[in-house]
C-alpha cells in the first residue's frame, strides 16, 4: 500500500489577509468550500484530496504556530513578522495588503524628532518602535504600548507621536495627524516552518512557485 501523503497545514491571519490568501490558493487549485461559509464558527478546514488543512488564527499568533510546527505555512503581515520576531523562513511577498509603518503625529512634533528629544511614542508595535528609535535613529524615547486606536495618543496627550500602520492615510487626516517619518513598507508575506521546509521541500517549493506566478510584477520597485 502506498503511504498517504501528509497534510500541509496553513495558518492564516483572520480577516482581509485570509480572504485574499484563499482567493490566491483557489487560483492554484487549492480550494476549500466549507471555509467560505461566513456564518461558520469552525476554525479548521480540510481538503482531503490535496492533503491540505487550513486554520484561522489571530494575526500575531500566526508566526507562533509556524515556529512550533503546528502549521507548516503561514500568511501574515510583515508588521507582525517584525514584531513577533519568530524563527521562521519568510519566503514570499504576496503583494497584497500593501501599507507603510510610520511615525505619525501633529505637524509640530516634527521638530521633536529632528532634535532627538526624549519623546513619548504610543504604539501597538513596541518591538518595531524600539528597533527604529534605538537602533536606527539612536534616539532615546519612552514607548507606551497600546492595543488599538493608537491615533488617540497625541490627541489626548498620552504621547507626542505614534508608530502605526498607514494605508490610505484617512485615519490620520481625520484626526489632524500626519506622517512624520516612514519606517518601512509592509505587505502580506508567506512564512514557512524551518523543519517543514527541509522535509517537504518539493511540495512547498512548487506551491511558492505557483503563487509567485500569480503576483503581479510592480513597476519601479
Ligand atoms: C489600522 C491602523 C490605522 C488604520 C490605517 O487600524 O492602525 O489606524 O488602519 O488605515 P488608513 O491609513 O487607511 O486610515 P485597524 O483598522 O487595523 O484598527 P486598530 O486601530 O484597532 O489597530
């Protein structure tokens, strides 16, 4: 009897990224009908024929599942990869979910940044903020961790600036804030468990190549 192929398990960050990823997987023939049912509370889905499993997790937990091998592959934002700093391989920029990690604040805070003053920085991303201010700018700052609606920081005088994701810029604009400095570009990335990459090289490599073919080439990058 032939040995059954083992399952390849995907961990997807809940929300927009997962929807986009499923679209891409569908285009390369990996479908999962039951996952499309929006009313379902099910967390894990199986495609028996392709020997693939998917589960949905909170974005910041995706690199954790992949590092420990509970998932072979994960799809998650670059922001989460940088913040979580897990031992995983980042193998592909999927080209969607493009946005930027930025230092933002009221226009008057620009000077505080230029003069390297000891300022307060509110953020959901303390690791990224620390790396940027301490290691790149060599500016000592006080970092205040928040869990969302970070734009409130400068408005209610909790902080001088924020480090946050900017996509369209409308959240900033509506709150009288602006981009003061850009830290790095972000987008959805595919990550792979380090052992899985060795054990299932061919299957994973084929998958990466097929996904790559679907990603539009961007001009001028
Ligand atoms: C993100 C981010 C900004 C906003 C940026 O927040 O933290 O607040 O989107 O998008 P924009 O530039 O297109 O306005 P999210 O919606 O994830 O919620 P959060 O405030 O809970 O982090």
